[in-house]
C-alpha cells in the first residue's frame, strides 16, 4: 500500500502503477525487455535484435 | 526516449493502412492493450488484429498488408512479426470474439496519435477463453487494476461461451 498525500488516502500500489501514462509504461516495458535480454540467453536467442523495441540508432 | 516516437510512428502506419483502404479497421489486443488498462507488463510483440483478405481459393491472406508495408520499406521480419519502426508487429486474424473486440475497440493516445485498442472487458474474455497461465495472470490483473463494466463483461462471456472461473 502507498499513501497519497494529496487525498489523504491509501491506494494499492499496483492500481497506482496502472494509472501511469501509457508513455511511461512503454518506457518501463523497454527497460524490462532490456533486462530480460541481458539476463536470459534464451530470450536473446529467440528475439535477437527485435528487443528492446524501437528503431535502433546507427552506430559507427 | 525514442521508444515513444517509434511506437507513435508504428501506429501511424496502421492508421495509414485504414485511411488508404489497405485494411478496413484494426485494433491492438494482447499485452500492449492490456498495458493500457493495468500496470506495465512484459510483452514481446504488438498484436494488431486485422481481418485478412479472402482469396479466390478460400484461403485468407495478409499479402495485401505485407505488400503495402514492403513498399514503405518495412520488409524485415522477426519471429513472424514485421518490424515497423523497430516494433515487432504481429498481424493476427481475429476469431468471432476478437472480431467483436475489434468492432467495439476504443481509442487510446500515444504522443499526439490516436490508435484503437481492445476494451478491458474483451481482453478479460479472451484471456479467460485461452486460459494459459500467463493469460490467467493478465485476466487477474485486469480484474484487480481497472474498472470493468461487469454487465458488458457478463454479456460477452455468455454470448461467447466463456467461463468466469
């Protein structure tokens, strides 16, 4: 449970996370994908360059 | 982060496909649609539910979709998904339940671009129908984390023969 200072009420943490803007959730998803690819070779092998999502910047 | 811009560009391509008559309509289902209604969850592709074109032989095909994408330079595939702006998009032919979910989809916004997503009541029904452990977990998250129109959900479950438990 987390405490909401503005309303003086307690809110369930997951419900609060659910209310985040979609853009924030997309950023969280990409962090999760990056971590999963770093930690799990099976995910790396299966999804390769398609994770994390997003157009890859050219590196020279 | 560029992911927001890339995602926005990817859904713009889907919107363009509707505007240019390549497809009649689409709606996003699966993990991304779920994420609109609950906290961020892990997913590996963007499920775009699109009615495929029926061919003369009776088979259905996404050939028109893939040809359009190829002409725009999106011809790279990863795990059966076409990469649009680096987002793996899985074009999924809907069954009766998902087809209704497409018809009743609601608009969502990323950046300044609107796109169509499944309502939570339909996601709930689809997950309860498929019933894999990961689907049941997503169904539980929807029940706990977002407001559900229970009358609508009950009607969808009844008409499509989906069990609540």
